[in-house]
């Protein structure tokens, strides 16, 4: 890419940033807080044991782990190994398995792993001393201890508590104000946990800093419709678990937090549960918009169970056939046996689009409890062509114009010019639910095209109408069919059904249709082959209609 191209892209990326993200990045690189090795404050007494949210185990043996669907050995010298993927190593430092399903049976492994981490990771160098790793590990160690587990004999216990306090002190001087978003949220959560777990004036300062910071982040990051402002169902679920964790922390340490804060956490958790229900397919998994994958965050069912264990009754499932999340920009249409989830909103906050995809006006469809049409999902966070493709428009069920992305995603977490939604409308005509919207993401192109889309859902089928206003050379509308279905001509049937009747049929009211091989990523490290239906939109006409029928 030429300098003449790179400079405008960089400008359209940084012009949206807040000043703290620019000077804060320099400060974060240059400033190193003093490592304070003073003895840890005394542990505070807790009222009840910790109840963990359901989570699959990741520790398979004393030195064997499974993270991101990738099983590996990690020995004493592997905490910062260059032969292991960076994101896999981060997960190793999180210590999530301490609070995973069946953790009590692995307590001796956990106790040894904590001791090994302390011995192998002197402050402040290495992956484990990065603020996000610190934040998650601090919380996990405290949960584990509050669950009744012991660090070991007196010497090991003293070493673990002193290490924990050292980690908190270092984190207090390394808050990720340059990153903001879910990272800064995790930092403040860790300070709250440490401030409740320990006694004394130092712990009070940690707790006050966490409360002050989290109050502002809740107000900023949780939208009025209950969604997390980064518009990722996966990160939404992660932060929802965080809020439920804080509710439980207030039960474990009943005098640690003002009642108004605890009530705010409970209220926001309920609204976030309602939001997640809208964004969950009938199979119980999240829809794939922006960075989203299965197996990272708890499912809606697991979060419901966790909330109930804390005395929070989740909101009842809505029976409304059309549910709009106006601030987040998502909509859910339900008719008969079909569920349609659509993206008609902003890609994320202007100053923090790191987890955004160029997926405006994309959608996913479930029929009879199974996903049929899906976005491609994500399998990695590396800076490489695959990550770029997974964020790009071609990986989503929407329209790509002249080979460009609707929002200029680049690197692993960058966006330059981004699509803005226009004229979102919805309604009902008889038995048909309809939703329409447009976006201006392609107006930067020479012909200034504007993409408009209308969905109409009935109990027997779905009609998708695309229109492009303005000049363009080539436009392709894509529908990605889930790997559990096969496409045979215009028939779509469950994989393995052979000559059985099709579950649905598709037809296009435009020329130039093609079935092309594609790929689908249900989770990190996963890849499955699938079929993609491509429809060329004639630039002389500028419209295309695709119909799916499943009526019996």
C-alpha cells in the first residue's frame, strides 16, 4: 500500500480517538510504576463461599491446557514462550480454570500452578504483568480463595497473598486508560475485588478507585437498551458476567459497597440479560456480529442460572414478534419457526471500534431451532490476511460493492472510514414483519453508492430486497449457509439427508447467481467448509431480490 493511501487511512482512524488514547499510549509505554513488595494487607473475613458461573475446564493436567480450542503442554519456561501463540499464552496467565466446572477436583493442580506462576514470573516483565492479564488473574485468585480453597502451607499462603497485593499495586499504576472499553472495565473490577478481599487503608483506596472508575464506565459502556457499547454479543456476555460477579462480591463482603452501587449492578445486569436474549439464537448461542465466537463467554442459559443463584430473576422472554434494540442497532424478527437477527446500527463507539466488523446490514437466520444463514465468525486475533477477511464485508451476509468493505477495517483492531446507518424503519403488513435500513459506507467510492436493504419475514419465508443508489462497477450480495446444511441447486437441506426433502428453497430475482465454497468459524481455532450463495447486482438496474421459502 502506498504512502498516499496509508496516510488518509491513518487520519480517518486517529481523528476519532480521544486525546487520552493518544497521549495515554505514550505514557503507558514510557511509564513503569514502582514494584511495591510490601507485605499484603490482612485478608477480610467473608460471609459466604464463592459460587462460580458455569465454565468449561481448560486445565487437563498439571502442565496441559486447552485454550481457544487448542490443546498444548506448558512447562515451567513457557509463560512467555515465543513458540506458543500470544493469545493462548494470555489465557494461560488468566487462571480461568480455578473457577471452572469441577475445579475442586483439580485443587492440587491449581495450588501448584499458582506457586509456579509466582516463582516463574517475577515483576514486572512478561505477559503476566500486562494490565488485562493482571486484572483477570487477580479476580480469579480471589474467587478461588473465597470458594474455600487454600494456597497451601503457611509459607505458600504468605507468598500468594504478598504476590496478589504486589500485582494489585502494579495494576493500580497501569490502568489501561489508553485502551478504554472492556480493558479499563476489567481493571476497575480487579481493584474492587482486591479492595473487598483485603482489609486496611490501602484496600480502601483500591476499592474507592474501582468504584469511582466503574461508575463512569457503567454509565458510558452500558447503553439505554441494555447492550454493551462495543456491539459484540460475546463481549456483552463477558461484561454481564462481570456485573453478576460484582453482585456476588457484595454478598460475600456485605459491608464493602454502597447499596446504591449494588442496586445499579443488579438493575444493569437484568437489562443486559434482556438484551442478550434478543441476540441469542434458538440453539442457545450468540449471533455472530462484530467479534463474536462460541466458547469464550458464558451462554445465556449459564448466565440465567448464575443470576438466579444470586437472587436475580432474569426478565421473561419477550413474545414480541419484532424487537428493536435502538441504541445498539440490532433487530430480532420472529415468525412461525423462523428467527431473523439483523444489524442496522453503528459498528461501535467512534473512538473504540477495535472489535467492529464491516457487517452493516448483515443478518443471521435460524429455522426450526437451527442456524441456517450465518456470518463467518472469527477464529483469530492475529494481524494477518485471515483476520482481515473475517472482519471484512465479504465474510458477512450483506452486499459488497466494488470489492471494498463497507467500513475500512484494517490491521487487527483498526477502522478508518466507517458505515453509518440511515432511515431505519420497521412494521407489519398482515402476516409479514418488515425491517428496512440503509448505510453510507460506500459513499466514499467514486460513484457514491448508497446501499438500501429491506427484509420481509412471514411464517413461510424471507424476502430480501437490495437496492444501490449511485454508480458502481460490481456488487455482490452473499448468503452464507451454515455447515450443517447442504445446498443442492436451489434446495437447502440438512447435511446427510441425501435425497430427503429440502428444509428450504431459495431463488433470486436477479441474474448472475452462483454457489461458491466458503468457510465458517464457530470459535477460535475452528474452521468448517460451507456454501455461499452469491448474487450479482446488475449496475444497470441496481436492485436484486432473493427469496427463501420453507412453508409446509
